[in-house]
C-alpha cells in the first residue's frame, strides 16, 4: 500500500509539474501571429466568444489556459470592447492585460498649416475609422453643431496631429481642434505686443492665416507680418495674392492673372483696404506669434524670389525694381 501511495504521489507531482509547465508555456510564450493582427472586440461580446475567435484565427495556441488565467485573475469581467493591435511576440498574458486595460488601437489624422476648411473636411471624410456625422453638412451647419453658430469655419481649427480610436465621431475631433485653436489664440493674444492695429483675436487670426499662406519660411514670418502691420497702420491696402486666390474659389485654376486682381470679392485686398472678412486658411502657431510680435522695420513691400524667399523693399520704386529683376531671371 505504501508503495502504491508513493507511486501515486510521484504521478500527481509529475502531472502537476507538467500542467504547470504547459500553463506557463501557453500564457508566457509568444502567440502564433508572425505579423501584426488587428482584432476587434464588439460591444456586448462575451469573453468565451472572444476566446473562441482568437482560437479560430489561430492567434491563441491553447485557449483553455487563457480562460483559466482570465478567470483566476478576474480579468474576464474587465475586457473592454474596441480595436486592438496584436503585435508579433505578444504573449497571451500580455494580450489579456491589454484587453483588460482597454489599450485599444490609436488612429491618427493630421490637419496641416495652410489648409482651408474644405481641405480639413476632405481629410476627415476619407478617414475610414471615424464615425462620419458631418458628411454633406455645410460649414455653417457644422459650426452650429459645434455650438458656435454664426462663427465662420475657416481658420478656426488648430493644425496638429490628432489621435482617436475607431468609431470616434468626426465632430468630436473637430471640437478638439477648435478648442485647441481657441486656447492657443487666447494665450498668444494676452502676450501680444502693444499698439498693434489689431482690435480682436479674430483679426489676429485673419492676418496670421495670410502670413501662413505667404511663406513657409520660419525666418520670414515676422518680417512679412511686419510689412502687413505697417500697411494697416498707414491705411494701405494689403495687396496680397493669397486672399485674392481664396476669394476666387473654384474660378482659380493655378495661374493668378492680372484680370483676377480686379475681381470684386470681399477677399480682394487689391481693391479693398483692411483685413478680409475671415481667415483664408489654418494658421500655425508660429504665424499667430508673428502677427502679434511683428518684426520692426521700414519695408512696405515684398516679392517672392521663386525659391521660397522674399525680397523686402521700403519704397514702391525699390519694389518695382525687385519685381523686374525677378521677372528677368524667370525668363532668362
């Protein structure tokens, strides 16, 4: 009898050790996927259904042990629905922890400096992971849904990269971008230079959008802002091409002609003094700072040199000579 008991204890010990090793191997060695797998847990899906799908997709090698781990740790009640990335070399234990923590997959969309609101909406509409509630809505309708009815949509959204999870609403992303621009503009307005010819933060936003479209060079933004500020102080027209192009909308096909400069739109700063009625694009934070801290100087004119730079002039004669020199180089 004692020999039988001894043999039984040895067998039990061996079986226990084997089960423990099998369990450890199942939950602490990498899963079977060799590439990143996107796995989505639906709202209301049971834990057993989740495990069954993981097994059916040949991701989990021994689903029984994953269930055992989940139930012993209480993780089966903590699993969050959503879209998950299962990376190569992930273990079953790590995957369960990810599910329980709700570390869902993050998507990203980038709104670029200089974009119009139309371009913003085009980018949002092409994001398949977003819940599209704003398709076919006009800019005015969208602003009403954002709770700022009557406010123009152009230029009101902070250019940045925004992360979101699958199913997030496009309107919620726009709210984030709108709020970020509002906070940034308010902060910069509080720190503005004194005696600027800008009465409100909105006017700063409008001028910043023009600077954004005039140059992509960081070292020229404050210089160009200085020209525009001095022209506003003197009551001169801004005479800036980007506002004319914006006013033309679909009538502009990539080649600004002399006849366009006579087009009667509220955005034609060759015809009308002061600022246009709204921004013409999304200004970046550096353009906002440039118009609120413009470079001092005497220049009232500038012309592009064709390589991204500009030549600045104090008098109209100097400016005309710079324009002639540029046109001559262009045709040589």
